[in-house]
C-alpha cells in the first residue's frame, strides 16, 4: 500500500512547534522568528511535506503564477499573430528577458505563464485572466509605443510592471535603459577610432528606445563637429539591417563607421559590407547594441553597447512581487546604465 502523504501535523511534530506555526511558515507570513522558520523548513525537508497548492491559494489569495505578456497595438489576423510569435521566439532579446524573469521567480516557487496580446480581444483576455485570479500580476513587454494594455491594467487596478518606459504615461512601475547614453558611447568609440564618415541604422523610429539611441548618437557627434549623420531605419531584424546598410552604402560609399541599434541589424550590416568588399573593421567599423548572443557568434565578433537585459528582467519581476505582496504601493522606475563592450568589429 502507498504511504500516506505527510501533513502539517507531521511537520509540526517533527519540528516541535504548533500546526499554526508551520502553516504561517508555509504560507510566507512574515512575523515568524527566522530561527523558527529555519527549524520548520528543515522539518519539511525531513518529512517530505509538499503544500497543497489549492488550499494554500485559499489562505494567501495568491496563485504563485505571473503572466509574462508580449503585447502590441495592432489588430492582427491569425496569420499575422502567428508570424509575430515566431519573430518573438527567434529574437535573442526575448530569450534573455525570459531568462531574467525565470531566474528571479524560480527560487521563490513562482512561475510565469506566457501570453500574447496583439489584438483588442487578446488584451481583454489578459485583463479578464488577471481579474479572475489566473495570475497574481503581469510583466509586460510592449512592442509598440501606442500599446493600450498598460493603461487597461492600470485602470483596472491590477498589479503590473513594464519592460521599458511606456509610450504614454501610466501609473505603473517600469525598468528601462539610459538609451541616450548608449548612443553616446557608440559615437565616442567611433570617434576615438578616427572614424569621420559615420552613419547609423536605427530601430523603428516609432519606438522610444530607437529615438533615444539616435538622439544620443547624433548629439555626441554634433558636439564633435559632425552636424550631419546619414540615417537608415531598420526593424531590429537581420534582413532589415542588410537592407539599411545596402542603402547607406549606395548613398555614402565612403562611410567608415556604422552604429546599428541592435546586434541582429549589425550582423546583417556586416554581411552586406563583406559582400561589397569592405573589411570590418579595417574599412568600416561597426558597433551593435544589446550584447546578445549574436555579438559573439558574428564574425568578426561585434563591439556593442551592452543592455543588461537579464538583470532588468529580474528587477521587473522583483518589483511585481513587491506590488503583489503589498510591500510597494506607489509605482517606481529603475533605469540601468549601458556599457560599451569592445570586441573585434570596432
């Protein structure tokens, strides 16, 4: 016959404390002496006790689940939604976000549920899911500055934290990068290398981060006597980087320095330069942005502006946990500093 599962009473007996004390420790109640908590946890390990999640949820009113939502502003067809999901999973940036979120949640026995919200109906599903207790809160990665989901969540009073400053002001916490400083670092490095005919491939200019990176890059060059910077807009993909670099080369064949607003576009630019007989960095120095896995698999390896995505994502998860627990009432922002990582391409 199978052995009966250990109970709270078994743990209490093993630890030499009351059942109520064990219950408080299991449910994360904070007013328990740390020594007693340690005693109970060791007793849980010895007995093999596993909390009943359904019963625990009734006590704590928490699911230990959070929604990780990738959201936009469109009204996409099913085909477009599937294509969007494919692009998300192929982008190393999103994998780093997931890694940072899971790295914070897993030690706390919390789990993410991935949701996509590219249509009005999908956004309403996210709001309803949270209202009905499917998850304790939401971590939002918006792909468009006009994304209405943050305002919907704020209006509903639901716990949520954003990756990147929202395009429209909403009373929600967020994490972000000092993107202008990243553009400045790239410009300064190209100038220090002696580059004089410098151009840039931006991300989508509807995105605030793209605007900020471009502004920091342009401002720094202007301060050093470069009033005009050729610009081609990309879409944060390899193909868009190739197209933008080809356009810039056609119009400015003598360029000797190129800043691209992410590593995927830098990889595409390097390919185009190679196809046109240009050496990197001998003829054209190339700088990317993000310091993703692409930066070290590209040949030559990319000099890039590091965005600490994993740390940013973990901080996003920590802030949400604090809002859920009531430890943080008011929204806050955490802005990280970029760092230049010098490798072979510049």
